[in-house]
C-alpha cells in the first residue's frame, strides 16, 4: 500500500467590515513506491506541494482583494 502524503495551509486575514477571511489549500498525493524511504525525495515533494499551496493562497487572496475593491 503506497504512503499518502498530505500537505495543507491556512491563512486568515481580518476584515474591517466582517469576520476573518480564511483561505485553505490541501494537497494529497501518493509517494511513489520507487522512492522507498528516500527522505530527500519526500522533502522535495512536500516542498513542491507547499509552494503550490502558497501560490493558490496568494492568487485567492488577490482575487478577493480585487473583488472587494471593485465592490466599494
């Protein structure tokens, strides 16, 4: 049975006229059987997954800010 690797990030930003905006990202993937116990490979995979989450959070927050400014 392959190992599952899960990475998640949350970011909350207080809003002046509302509750906090919370953006979440989660990534789950199977560790390749050929990777065995190679911790460097796992670290690289996790680092890549974290970077994907960082980008998604940044894009979502930017989109929210643009929508919020346009609504004013």
